[in-house]
């Protein structure tokens, strides 16, 4: 199995290569930009598997496939992108959220190995994927949630939620009236349901609503701290790997 990594952050690429080596997967090449990748694909035999970051330093990685026809299987590795999540489903490989978890990586590799015979017969449709990423179709995102309060069901409007967070294996909605409601869902499920222009997953533990952010403060190790208008029970820290995408989301 030949494997390459396309990732503009070299420390992240080296870490991923080390994790893959522990799983018996040898990375033959690491590429760091759209331009470098295009040149490499033109001159080299294409790999079985690509670990692909979405946003590279000189553009979106899908620009590679505008210039070169590639039929390698792909596992997405990115800090956060709602449409990349949809894209991986078209390819039926996997999507890994940074920072990459060892167990999730192992499961992704196992999934690829299981599906490899079928994937070798399938030409991946990058135009469909790119359309989802760059010009996504209009879709309805969840506008309300329900939470059980005693014997009653509480209806919570999405725009009232300052943040969603996980705690003790539960998922909570913290609302603008200072209440916290336990929901029957997970942050992973919310990733498909929340409006990406309004909600951003700043860490494995928190989604924040842009309309309820009061302040953003520089924090240690190149991270950011977010202050919400009402929620103050816990610190909300933007993980270092997601700071760049968070700043882009704010614009």
C-alpha cells in the first residue's frame, strides 16, 4: 500500500507519518502545497491512499484535482469543515478531525483496508466533492432542539444557544438565559446539523455561536480564549490547530 500525506503544516505531517508508521503504514511522500502536489502527481505513480488536508498554504487542495486526474482513495485530515464532512461521505473513506486521535486513525486505516478492493474499481468524483466544498447546495440546518426537563420537553431555539459542550459523556446546550440543558445527541451529530456560518467547533469539547461571543483573548501556546455573553462555567479555548480556521470563520 503506497501512501502520501498532503499537509501544509510540516509538524502535523510528521506527526501523522509517525502515527501511521505505528500502524504499519509507510508514508512514501509528504507534500505541502497545491503547486508542489500538482508537480508531483504529474511525474510520479499515484498512491493507493492520500491523507489530505483541505486548506493548504496556497489554496484549497481540490485545485490539485483540477490540474491532474487522480483516482487514489482519500482520508480527509482537517481542523474543521462542514462541507468536507459531507465530501468524505461521497468517497466512503473517512474524515479525521485535528488533532488526530490515535484510535480514530487506526479505525480509518482499517476501514480503508477493508474497502480497498471496491475502491480500486471506483473512480472518485472530485467535481461533486468540490461543489459541496466551494459552492455548497442550500440546505436546512436544525433550528430547534428538545431537552427533557422532569416530565416535560423543553424546546430550545438554535439562536438562543450560546454554546454546545460535552461533559461526563453528555452533550449540553448552554442558552442565553443562563440555563444548561442535557440533549439526546452528540457533538459529532451536531456537526451535521448546525449552521456552519453561525456555529464553530473550537475544540473537541465546544461549539460556539458567533452571535453570543462577547470577547476573544490571546491565550498561551498561540491559542485563543473565548468569552461568551452569559456562559462562564468553564473556559472555552480555541485549540491551536483550529485557530487559523476560527479566524477565517469570523470574517
